[in-house]
C-alpha cells in the first residue's frame, strides 16, 4: 500500500516555480531519501505532504487519505521534524514533551517520557529548560517526541543536521525502528553514506524532475546532481 | 474532552512561560506605573472630580498595557516555529485560540489586580467597598479585550510591521469595550447601586460573546491558510 502518493504537484512562491508537476510514491514501511541541490524543492515537497503548504496544482494522499480534503485525518497520521525545534524556551525538556504530546490528545506517563529521552540520549537533561539546549540536543528532543507519538508517516527535513556522530547513529536506529514497525519515513538529506544505512529507495529532485534510483546506485554515483 | 484538554494545555504553557520569564508582566507593569505616575502628578483634584476622571485614567492605563501584553502573545509561537506545530495538529484549531485567549485573559486580569492598589495609593481612592463590582467590570471588559487582542496578535505576528498593525486593528474595534468599561467603572467607583450601571456590563457581555465567537471562527483560517 502507498503511504505517500503525490501526483503532479506544483508549487510556486511569488513568480518562482519550485515544484512543477512532481509525482512520487512511497510504500508503507519504506524509508525514502530525497536528495537534491539547495532550492530544488525538497523541503517544499515535504511541507506539502505535512499539510503546511497547499500545492498550486496536483493532488496527494497520505495513507490513502486525500491531502486536501481530509487534512485533519492526514494530520493524525503524520509527524514532521523540520528546521524549527517547536520548543518553548522557558519550559523544561520534560514539560516540552508533555505539552507537545498532550496537545495531540495523549498524556504519556513519566516512565514513557523517561524511556524516550533515554533512548535519544538526553534523559539526564529532563529538567533543564530548553533554552539551554544545543541544536543537536533539540533535534534529539524532536526525535523523542516522534518516538512517543509513533506516527504512521514521519517526515524528516534534513534529519541529520546538527547531530553528532552518535546522534546520527541514534537517528538511524530510530528510523529502522519506525520502518520495522510499519511506519513510513520520507526524509530530505545531503549525507549519502549515512542515508545508505537506512534508506530503501532514493530520489533526486533537480529542477522539478524526480529521478529515482536504488541505494546502491546512489552510493556508487560520482555525483547525484 | 480533547478540545478542553487542548485549551488547558495551551493556557498552562503560556502562564508557566510568563511566570518563568516575566518579560511581559514587567514591561506591562512599568508602563502602567508610568501612566499612573504621570496622571497623579498632573492633576491635584478634589475627591469628587477624581472619581469623575478616574475611570478614564484606569482604562487608559489598562488599554495601553493590553496593547503591550497582548501584542506579544503570539511571539512565543513564532520563535521556534511553534505555529507550524500547531498547524500540523489534528485537533480543532479553535481550541488553540481559546487556550491562548484564556491564558491572556488570566494574565491581563492578574496585572490589573496588581495595578488597582497603585490607583488607590496615588489617587487616594477608597475602593474597598466597590472591590467586587470593580473586579466584575474589569473581568468583563478584559474578557473582550483579550478576545480581540489574541485574534489580532495571531493575525499580525507573522508580518513585519506587527507593532504598528496590532494597535491599528485592535483599538478601533475595542471602542465599545472601552466605552462600556469606563461607564461601568464610573458607576462602581461612585458607589451607585448595581442596577444603575448593570446595562453597561450587559453591553460588555454581548460584545464579549460576539468577539469570542467571531475570533474562534476566524482563527481556523488564520492558522490553516
């Protein structure tokens, strides 16, 4: 079953056309890595699927639900780790997690929160206000949220950015955990070697043309774009 | 149930953040203190005349304090792209508005309660007997101001000229609130029977309901553009 399906998606900002009739399909339980030069429209495509942008034309489906008409249902199935940390500086790490999950209608227990924070390596900072976290720790906190929410579709916009070597390994472990549990991951990235460890399929978005390739082809290619 | 929990989470987050950083409350307090000082040194009036002009002074101080406080209420959501997180929430967006509104209302009311003793001190007022009616008038008027202020704060937070646009939008629409508040405060301060000025409170209540209902409805479109 297709978890993500975009058909002829186009998006312009002012007079600049970022996406022109881009189509993509990602299967359930698959990790799809999206490469492309800066400004190719990778983030825009992710944000369309995450219901943050509306496409100028084209349609998309998430878990078989229409992305335009069934936005609320789509939002129940997805979670996005984007460039923003979605954190409140004056709340502690634990409070930020409680809030982020609480407003989605679920109150995780202290033990569940601790387990998720420990898994991403920031358990001992649970009571620290998030204003004192580094960018990498904020990224880890976002992953902890995803671990608790367990979305059916996870969007990672430059998921490895700001993470140290251990953090990248932890991120890949989490991605594996998600896909093995049947969740779908669509990620934008620039790191071929690390992505090759988890990706099932790869797409390169250049000037609105999406070229698909296998992970091996991606690794062996001299240059992707 | 989730609707009400969402409201509670948002209000909790706002009040806790404000309690910890005290950014808004200090700027509002010192601004209001300045207004009170300027007026108290400008007029040296007899008690009867003070009672006549006092409602105007009180609501000039509260009104401009509201502009400072409410205008910034959505800044906290923009700092780490938290508005984006709200956009991707599956829950009803109106609940986010009501949560922000509730936080703003309680916060504004708390500031006003702190300021009332200063009016007593600097203008030699005796309001102990009228404390309850004054609290009622303040609550009803602040309810409407917070309803409008929360909406316009959300509307202007993403635009560059927000500090100019916010009062331009808020002040004209709050005129009925200020008129009702000044008249009802005059009645309460003068020690008139409640029935003499209750119609002003009824008028304020009508505007409160209109402002909350309309803002609740509009907010969905602001957030989910």
